[in-house]
C-alpha cells in the first residue's frame, strides 16, 4: 500500500491523525504530515478510516 497526501489542500481537521496516528501527524499549523508512506497491510483499515475522516479529501492510496 502506498499513501499520498496533498498537504497544500489540507484544512487541518485532524481526523486522519485520530484514525491512524501510525501513518499521519500534524505540523504546528495543523497541516497533515505523512509519517509512513508505505504502511503495512495491517493498517489498511485505519488508513481507509483516515480517508473517510478527511473533509478535504487530501489522502489517496494505491
């Protein structure tokens, strides 16, 4: 699994961090930071939950 973000479109809601803190964090301005662009399959559901939690739709998975 490969995770990508468009941080320039992030609105700093933080839903991704709550859904999957192993993969996502926020900088001092609240903008999403990708901690692990290639998480293991055991985190797939949490990453999908993060995608669902993102109101700006800035997270994609390949």
